[in-house]
C-alpha cells in the first residue's frame, strides 16, 4: 500500500466499499474557524451512517492549561469518545469534513496518535462525495457502542511525533501552516500577538489542496515540500488544527513530520519567546 493510501481514501473507493457491505465507521468532523460547531450542518445532510464528532469537545481538552487554544485530549478521554462513536477494533475508520480538511485531519491525527489503526481521511471531503454522486441522509446517527482501545494516554508522547515549545526552535525545518498574511504579522484575527516563530517557513495548509479540495498529486506535493527533509520537520499553525492537514499531506508522500500541538497560541502565551514578522 502506498503512503498516500494509508492516509487518504477517495470517494470512489469509499462508495465501492460501502456497496460491497464492508464494515466501516464513518465520522463527520465539521469545523471551521469562527464556526466551530458543525452539528446543525451534519444533521441537515451527512454520509449514510456517519456519526458527528465535535472537534472542540471531543478532539480537544479545554481544561488543559498552557497548551494553546486546542489542547490535545487524553487517550483515555479519546477512547471513551471513540467508543461512543462506534469505533471498533479491526474496523477501518473514515473521517471527513466540509472545510479544507481541517476537522478530518485533526481527528485523523488524534486517533492515530492514540494508536488506533486504519484511520483514513476522505480525500476532498463532503464535496468529493456529493460530486461523485454519493447520497446524503439527514438526522443524527446513534451507533452501537464500540470497543476500540487507545494504546497511548498521553498524546503529546503518543504514536505520532510532536515537538514542544521548548524544542521547536531546534527543529531542522519548521513549517507554519497559516495563511501568509498571518505569518507575516499583517493580521491576527484570533491570537493576541501577530507574527511567526523565528526561522519558520510559510507553507499554508491550503496550498496542499487542489481547487476541488483534494490533496495535490504526489509529484505536486513533492515539489511544494522539496525543502523538507524526512524525519526533521515540524509543523505548527494557530492552535494545532490546520497544521494536522500539513502533517497528513506530508505523510501521504512519506514524510513523517512532527506536530507542535499548541502552535502559535501556546508560543505567544509566554512573552519572553521571540516573535518574527515579515516574509521568511
């Protein structure tokens, strides 16, 4: 199986597997900046059998202090949520969203960091499904409880690589996944300080997506990240959500990137940390 196939599933493949009656768990993780609750949109129309997942309440733990705006949940809490979603041992999971792959990439990251196997992102999200003729159903889905087990309780030291605020400056290559104007410090709509971490290179997560919302082809991705060395790259964004899109995109071409979970929101919580502005 290619690296891309371990991270992504196409709408066509998903439809084929569903028609064949293969057991799959579908998770709808709708989330957008400024519109964090996607439940209403989910109930209006979602993939058949898909369960709604709240990025804010189930893929984050806001009781954790000092770790940015979207601290990671514990493996124990994530396990409880995943069982509530119907995630079962040995049954593949497909996560999807309707905005720039942010919600699905976050869910992919936390689930795989907890050691839960065979989790893939629907390439192109909800739009790809409907464009391929996929049907939607309305209302909420209440699945049978799952039995999956999280192998790691501390996702900051789980199955996926992370980097701490103290170590981020020592990263061989640090990528900032935010929009260019936020990176340059011209605007900052969310956090109290504008700018970027010194030494970072700006590759917005949206640049990894084609116009239809699917991940760029492997050769295009390789050209985009040609300065990135495998095993020596870390990614951050505003609070660790859209950076997961970049981590997933790099994983699709075989680059194992680390995530700085607290990202810019954690970095700027300490006024002694340096801030750069302007182009890299």
